[in-house]
C-alpha cells in the first residue's frame, strides 16, 4: 500500500514493507518513506508526519537514512482503530533536512537504540490548563477571569507570544484569541463558540520531544446536534 500526502510543500510517499529490507537483516522494516522538497527551499530540521496501520506492538522506532545509514529518533503514538481490527494506527514524527529540490529516503525500523533528543519544547500546567512554548513562541491555553468568554475550561488558545526579535503578545480583548467556529440558532440572541466548552467529553494530550498535540471532542455549546473535534499541534 502506498499513501501520499503534502506537508508544508514536502512531498511524502510511504511504502509499507512486508518483509525485512536487505540492509536491516536483524530488524523488521515497517516502511520506506521517500521525501521530496518541491518548493525550492532548503529545509533544516523540518518535521515529517506519517501514519500507517501495523500489528507491530512497539513504540520504539528509528528512521534510517538509506544513503548514509544515520538513525533518527522517531516520536510515536499508537491509536486503536477498532475492537474489530487487530492492527493499530501508528503515528510517527521525525525531523529531516533536505536541500531545495532534493530527495531523501528513510526506512522505519523498530529499535530500542534510539535516544529521545533534548529539545526546547516544554509543557507546564495540568489538564486543559496548559502553557506550551519553545524559543520562538509561548502558547497560553489557560482560563482567565478577565472576561466570561475567557473563563471556560475549553483548551482554546487564549494568548500567543511571539518571542522572535521582540516579545509581541497576540490576544483578543473580549474573547480568546482562537474562538471559532461559532454557531447561532434563529431563536437565540447570542452565538456560541468552541471556546465555550467546559471540560470537553473527550480530551487527549500527547507529548514528545518534537510535538505536543491536544485533541478535544464534544457537542457544540447550545447545539447538541453538532459534534466538534479540535486539535492543536505545537512543534519544537
């Protein structure tokens, strides 16, 4: 099976391997990932995300450069597809560097030899009340008593600080910085937004050296007929 997706102008092709690759006689190779830079920009430490179905029960994966043999630690997350399906969905994130118009090929291999790198990505707080930052930004997902609209445990972005060159604070006066989507029935005076959630029914936090992801799902406030899913990805 081959799947293709575009991620920030990097063309990523994934080929699942049903047998061990020749150069990895001691390991069961999961997939070959081919990456092409198509925007004419030199990339340094660009993050690539791939997802594949697998019955391999391990979260220890490395991406091996087929040309140089260099191993790159992969951040992984396993998601159960269904009780009726034996295979899980494995989400993999790893950084690559490629010159403008260049190509790279990696083999994904189960391995306990990979060491998680130290990055500048950090998370503080608990539950939905999080602050996530690196050297370039600081994202504030916490509540604030400044206004009613900002005082819900929704996990929506309330404030963003741009640390590059100067600390520019981005925010909205009355609402959270990110509050859409919004809905309004004909008989209601005010619209409601996703920032009006209070502790969404489904909440998942996934943390690693490369990526912090929050996932939330619940019915839209005052609109139980609408099911909403929201997620944030924060990179190192």
